[in-house]
C-alpha cells in the first residue's frame, strides 16, 4: 500500500469514528489546515519535476477531495444525531394555550385618515399625495403667496439649504399637492390631499409636525353653493349627526377669493362640548373659491374653469370627535394614551357600518 493510500485510510477511519463535531474539526485542521499533512503534500508539488507532478498531483488532489467529503458527511450525521437527541429530550404539549400577545392599537390619526378617505371616496374624490420636502414655488408662489407674506418668515417655516436656485423647505400645508395635480391632470379634478405638514409652532393645540387634509374641485360652473353642500355632507358623515349646522364667515386666504371660514355648531352635554346643534360656534375649516391667479399658475383658463378648495387639521378633527384635549399627546409615544384612545385593527370605517367606532 502506498504512503498516500495509508494516509487516506487512517484519516477516513478516524473521521468515521469521531464521536463529536469538535473531534471532526480537529481532524480537519490536522489534515487540511495551514500546517496540515495533506496541505504539506500539496505544497510539495512545486518542487517536483513535471513528470512526477503528472503522477502525484491527481492522487494528492483526490486524497484532499475524499477527506473533505468524509468530513462534511460525518459533520452532517453528528448534527442530525444531536438534533434528534434534543427533540427526543424536549416535549411540547400542543394542547396548551399559546402565550397571549399584547394587541396593538391603531393611532387616532390613522383611524381618522381612513374615515376621511372613506367619506370623500363616496363623494367622488380621489386621494392625491406629494413630497413633504417642497420647493418655494409649489409651496408659496404658485398659491399667490407673495415674498412679503409672513408665512415665508424663518420663524414660521423650516427651510433647507437651496438646491441650485430652488429654495427648499418642509411643506407648511398640503396645498402643493393641489398645484401638482392641476399641473399634471386635466380637469375636471376632485381630490383630497391628506398628509404631514410642518410649521414652527408648539403649544397645547399646535405642534411643529401635524396632519392636514385639503380638498380641491376644479370644473366648469362651480359655485360657493357646491362648497357648502360638500362640507356639510362631509361633516354630517364624519361626526355621524344630522343636526350639523354650518356658518360661513368671510375671511382672507391668498389662494382663494372669496375666502370663508367654516364654523360648526355645537351643544353642551353634561358639561362637555359636543359637535351638533347651535348653542355655540367652533371654527373647523378654512375654504373658498380657488383664486384665478392660482388657476392661471397651473396653466388653466380661469374664465373656463372654476373650483373650490378647503383644508383642516386631521389631528384637530380627531380631538373634536374622540375627546382629546392636548395635541402634544398625539406624538409623545405614551402607550397608556394609545391604549386608551387607540382603535382595534378591525375597526375599519365604512359608510354602511358608520365611519366612527361605537362608544
């Protein structure tokens, strides 16, 4: 028997008799490591003549491949045996109840966004979205907000370094989505634009980041009466009351003319303010007919196309409907607050079943 055959028989016998993975690994290092016996044989090929290498080379490589395969087979067998032994030693009673996983909650803002989308979808509105990092033109100029307007002040708006000649900022409203939609789509247009917006403001009813929803209708022959009907229908569906009364007050917004604030009537029930009735008035929306300069900025002819727009805070609507009194708690990440005010995952709003959740 040659020296290679003797070495192969010895290594294969030891591998086959190895009782643990550690023992197999020790044999692998001894045979195939940097200082291993087979490694030394491979290194010796460099000092052989071409004729010797032609004979010895295939035999040494066959030895390495045979030992490598044997090591892999033995390791797999030992691992399989160890797993079988572990499974045999461990028992699991499948009849025992599983550990209860704490249920998550849907944030009130997410719930109200779903409610709003459901209501406006029934009124024929599509949902549109746009970037939260906007340029000055889409956020201000296209909306007829001049350079001298206070909203452009550094203390009111979060600005970024300019991108070339573009002045970049965190959008202060979702109105840029209206501009992008009018530039992209041909009328008639009926959209809502929900999303996060940013303003440098913070107190019990204001946060630097909050959620807003705006609506836009562009069509022929649109009047203020269409706006009033749309908002009245929306608020009745959202608050799930038929005694919703609206009051329109003249106001000023650069992007609408005429502009109106929408007040909704409320009643006092058990010392709490409840939307519905007319004991008092609460401002909930800003709205108006889209300014002709805004329509022109989007490449449309204001003598042919008219429209209305409105906007309100989603967080504010959630506070009014579900009884929260501090906007800052919406973003504190307090699990106790979320367990109290959150919604179950299956509380999906539908018009047939009621967009709200039973008390």
